C-alpha cells in the first residue's frame, strides 16, 4: 500500500508544466515577443489560422502619396489642400501621408472647426474651405457623392482616397505603403508550419489583393469595417478554426479581442497593444514565427511529460499493487521520473546565448 501511494504521485506534471510555461514565456521575451500569460501561450500553441491586417502590420505603416488625380476643373493644390484640412486631426498612417505631401509642397491647410473620423471608412471635416469628405468610395456614396472610376497608378497595393468639397468630387489621392522586408519570408514560414494565412484590410479590395499576391497570401479581403473584421473572425471560429489576429491599429482591436489570441505590433496604437494578448516588441514578423514555434515546442514538452508520467505511474502502480515494488524502489522510480520530466521542461528555458 505504501509503495502504491509513493509511486502514484504525478509530481512530474505538477512541477514540469509550470516550468515549461515560464521557460517558454521567457524565451519568447528574449526573441522579442511579450506574452501576457500562460493561458495565451497555450492558446497560441493551438492556433491554425493567422489573420493579418495590412497597413502597419504587413507593411511598414509609413505610406506615401504616389499620385494625385484631380477631377477636371480642379488643381492638385485644391485637392491636396482639402484633403489635408480633413485629415489634419487624424492619426491614421494614410492621413499622415497626405499631411507630409502637403507640407512638402508648402501647403498650409486651415484647421477644421468640426472633425469626425469613421474607422475604416474616412473622415468628415467642416472649416473655412467648406465641408470636406475624404475616404473610401462607399463612404462618399453614403454622403450622396458619386465619383468617377479611376485606374490606380503603377504601384502594387496602392490605396485610393477620394476627396469631395461641399458635395462636389475633387479627385483621388493614391497612397502606397512598402511591405515589410521580412513579410514574404514570414508568410512562407507560416505556411510551411501548416498555418492558414488570411489578409483582412480596410483598404480597397484591389490594394489588399495586390499586397497579398506580393507576399504569397492566398486569401485576401478588402473594404472591411472593424465590425466586419470581427465578424469574419467569429465566422472562422464557428467553422472550427483556432484563430489569432495580428494588427496594429484602433480598427483592429475588436477583431483582436474576438480572436482566441490577439497579437499587436509594438509600434501599434495604445488600444491595440492593450487589447492584445501578445505584443511583438520589434515589429519583426519573423519573431512572430519564432514565437509560434516556441509555443508549439512548449506544448510538445508538456504532452511528453504528461504521457511519460502516465506510463511510468501506470507501470509502477501495477507492480506495486502486486507487491513487486518495495517502498524504497517505488520512491526511487518516483523521484527519478520526476527529475527526468523537470529536466525535459528546462529545455524551454532561454539559453545563455539568448539571455
């Protein structure tokens, strides 16, 4: 009876599991990813679908104006001045691109008296110039403004910003962002791990598909509002997928909360970092791949310890129950197996070279 009691203790699991989790969190931190708890690390180890935002996540988040296409009867200066007034109080990267372009042309837009931003859609401003609406084609249509179709410039993934003044369409500003240097390699590594990669963007569908093609992403969807992204995440979860959402802006926060794991770029908005379960400090997507590998390795180590404990304790219980183990031998088996499983968990600790 004493032998059975001694050999039955599952201390290998009790001691090895917390050590593996803490070691994995520490290793991820050395790699450049802050994981906010063991529950998120475990969820990350099970993820099979990664959903990415575009601007600031797959791209550098510093877009530039690549083309100005004023409507007939209007000048580029008129178009840029109206857009800069509308975007003057916005913190969105696209707004900053317009303001930088205006500044480079020594254009000083007036401050708006009223300003309203609709996440994922556009902005509305009222000032000395009049009433300015700037944003997506559907946003202008909501305000009763029709814009003529215009082809994008010779720039992959360019986004159109349509501008109207007092109900009259002024023209289109084309803005493009540069993909992160490591993004294509990171997407390839994720696919090699068997992870499904999806791009969901608030930009126009053509821009989203162009960037997706450039980076080797098979599934891409554009013109999505923050609530649309959240709905897509919920649909994926209902289909049985284990989803993580990677984003950087206020628009991404609802989708990140909806996902099983929310991942924010370190340079992202405060709201995004607060909503995230994992924060990539260095904004390097290869660190995301490394963190996923660490999470999966942690899960393998925990399962090894669990399986090993069941096997050893099962055999030990059988032998002890039939009187083939005395208490001293039972204690030796128990302590030895526990040490083996603890040593197995120490493989997750950061190495000295990473410390």
